[in-house]
């Protein structure tokens, strides 16, 4: 899938979530593009690599995590959602509740992505380069809003 296709497919939902929550749609698209390889690896409508909680619908997938400075493969349970829109809303809820510093910067992409390191239960991702990766994907987003407004 191309970057333009990704933004066209998920952009409308991201704009709805932006209107409802204030989290900039471009941040939603950038992080979901990073987590899914621009839509090539979307399972269970999970766009953000959100792990399943007890009792939630899930799918299992082998993932790579950083542990003690080394990349390791692990089988993890990821949350499964009924639609991408539901996933985006759950993502916003997770950030608002567990990454309050990032949430306070939801209008500032650089500070938002940097603040994902400071969650209630630790960093959003184990990759030490996650902030830089998010920013790089954010900066590479095509112009898409005109076609979705």
C-alpha cells in the first residue's frame, strides 16, 4: 500500500477522532503507519500494536521487543477491534489515561512523540529509537487533508 493510499483509507477516521478528542490526525496516522508498515501489517484492526487486556478479544502474533539492550522475539496477545475507528478511539483513551504528558502535547508533534517515553507503566514502545522513528514517519506523511476534508 502506498503512503497516499494509507492516508486515504485511514484519514477520514483520523479526522473524526481529531474532532472528538483534539489529538491531531497526522499524529494518529504517523504512529499507526509506523506500527503497521503503512498498512501492510494490520491485524484485528489494531493500528497501534496495543496489547490485549484480560478478557478482551485478541490475536497472537510474534513481535520483536527490546529487552536489556537486545532485540528478542516474543509471542504477544494484541487487542482486536471491530473497526479502525474503534481502535483509534481506544488508542486515544490509552494515551489520555496512561501517557498524560504526551496527551498534554497532542497539538505539538515533536513533544508528543518524545513524551510517549513517560507513561504510567513505562514507555509506549521498547525500541530506544521510537521517538525518532515516529517523527521521521510524521515528516514523511503526504499531503492528504485536502482530499479528506
